[in-house]
């Protein structure tokens, strides 16, 4: 049986509701200004019980909202959220395909990711590209796992059996032009609705397309780069000519190693041996060169600068396994260079070649404007060696020259031996991101060739020489190698930082970077 107190409370609640409805109807019939006057007057004559009940309800609602989160703390993020901040944010999602079409889609995406890895792309770029393509083709319930040599995709549709496919990347090649074409293909899929059949055909054409430059142009460009780099670090014109010739020999040795299936370690060691031996022989013949500078220019073509940059980028972006794999591969390459140089120095010493005083390497000081032009021409040459697109040669050279100006400015203010190249790398990474977004190309294909002049080739050779020939100064040599590696890591991290700083300024530059629309 209902008590009198419960009846009275129900009647009060109904009275409050009726009064609220009456006020709402009265406000609806009034104009805007009259509504404000009515609300002000109504607040003065409101029933105290109604005001107390309304305040109590508002307090209870505020208290509940304090303890309710918008998203469960253990809820996983949607895989599409991984695209935020990338050039493929907010992809155009199509109809979910059938199972047989899902298999074809995943196989195509694995082919695409494999080619990007082979051409030198970073793990984050490969992952975001794959996710964007799968989302565009209607596959949303996917997981992508990337390690140093493998790409794993798992598709788990609701109320159906999951599908898991793995692809192993077994080879790498210099083809920045191909990487830019794959990047453009992904952009067209995401924003222009390219069909899967057309995308498969375009990817097949990219993989079958010859590289941008023939081998003889690549060899000539590498030799020109080595000669110009020797001038940049203070070598004489004669030393530049020697580096030009020795670099051609170095690249031919590398080609033979690839043709005969010789492991990369031994091919790299043989190339470093040849560059050092040529310089030592000319030194023994009293040719007016500085062998340390000549060797430093020769080994620049062997330094794994792209792998170091990609390794740091992967580590910063949350791919520790891939970063460790790239870093270890780069360390093996450095070990091969050390082995080749040490072998040449030891054999030269046994043959009676005078020892070098690498602590006092003679260098020539050139005007800053000559160095600026040298950096630009050397960058254009190394860009051709990396098989970049012709349209990117001059812009990459210009960005490197901009980095050189930042480098000179940092030196002028006394930023220090380690910080100066890092500042220049940030400028290069920033400018490379801006231009890459305008040119539909990855930032890496512009930034990596533009930072080569920042790498401490002469410091690496000096440290290697001390380690090999002066065992009493082993600690000094190891300290020099440590400083050189810190500079290389700082340059690589600077490129990544510059790319990150440029992202807010490039938001919306790409046609597919529209305002995000929730589809979840």
C-alpha cells in the first residue's frame, strides 16, 4: 500500500514537470529578447522546492560524470587511429569485401609493403601505408606486425575465422624513385579511389620498371661525389682526382661482389681495402696528396647512412626490433670498413710505406661560397647514386645547401662539434618534409642524400687508423669512434626531429588530409 509521503512526493514531481512544460511553451511563443526577459523574471519567482530539486539533480549528474570515462581504460585503439599524423589520415573506406577478396587484398598489401622495405622505407611509413590501403579496400579488423625482415598481417573479421599471412623481405636495393612511385600509388588509392585491380597492375609496373639511371651514370655520379667530398673536407684538387678514380674502382668491386654472390661484409671490406691501398701507394710515391682525406672521401660511399637514419627513425617511432636489426646491419658494415682499412694499413706498413700522422692532416681552406656550391653538387651526385627521381635532384641539392648554411651558422655561434651537425640535420629534416609533401614523395628520399655531407668520414678514418696502427692509443681511437657514432646518431635523430616539427605546418597540404570524420 502506497504511503501518504510517497504520494505527496509524486505529486510534487508532477507539479514541477507541469510547471517546466508551461514555461517552455511560454518561451516558445515569445521572441528572442522577450525570452531573455521572461527567463530573468521566471528565475525570481521559481518555486524554492523546484530550485532545490533541480540543484540536487545537477549535483548528482556532475558527480557521476566525474567517475565516468569516455572510453574504457582497457579498450584497444582502432587500427585506423594509427594513421593520425601520417599523410594517409582519414582514408576513404569502401564496401567490406568477401573472404576471397580479403585474401587478395592482403596479398597485394604484402607485396606493396615488401617493395617499400626493399627500396629503403622506414617501418612506420610501411605500416601506415599498409593500414591505409587495407582500410580503403574495406579491411578494418587487421593487425600489422613489422620486424626487420618480415611483414605479418592478421585479418580477424567479426563472426568469422581469422586469416594470417607473412612475407619475408630478403633483398634490398637503391631505388628512391621507385619508393616515391609506391608512395604516390598509396596516395592515389587512399584519396582517389583507385580500384584494387588497377593498383595491382600499377605496382607490377613499378617493380618491373628499370631504375632511373643506368649503371654508368651511377658510377660517374659516385666518383664525382667522392671527389667533391674530398674538396669539402679540405683536400687538394689532386686528392680529389685520386678519390674520383678510386671510387670508380670501389664501386666496380661492389658490383662484382653482388654478381658473384659474395656476402656484403667481404665485398665492403674489399672496397675499403682498395680505397686505402690506392691512397697509401700514392703516398709512398710522394704524390702530393693527403691519404687520410682521400680515404675518408672514398669510404663515404660505403657508409650505411640510410640504414642509420632508418634505424633511429624506427626506434623513435616505436619499432625496436626493426631498429635493432637495421642498427646491427649498419654495425656489420662499419666493421667491414674497419677490416678493409686495417688490412691495407698493415700490409702497407709491412711493405715499408711511411706511417701517417692522422692527428695533423693537412687541409686547404676554401671560401664559404665555394663550399656551398660543392655541397650542392655533391648532394645532387649522391642523389643520383641513390636512384632518386630526376625531378628531386635540384630540390635535394637546395635543401642540402640550406642545411650547410645552418651548419655554418651553428659553427659561427660556437654550438659545438656534436650539436652543430644535429642543428643542420633538423633544418634539413624540416625542409625535406615540407617539400616531400608538396611533391608526393617520402621525406626519407630527400633527407638522406642531403645529410651525407654532415657525416664525419674523416673522424671515422682517423679513429680506425689509431686503433689499427697505434695500440698504445687504443683508448683514443675508441673514443674517436664513439664521438663519430654520436655525431651520426645526432644527425639521424635531427632528421627525425625536423620531420616531426614540420608535421603541424603540413597538416591539410595533402588532399586526403581532410578533417577527420568518425566512422567508428
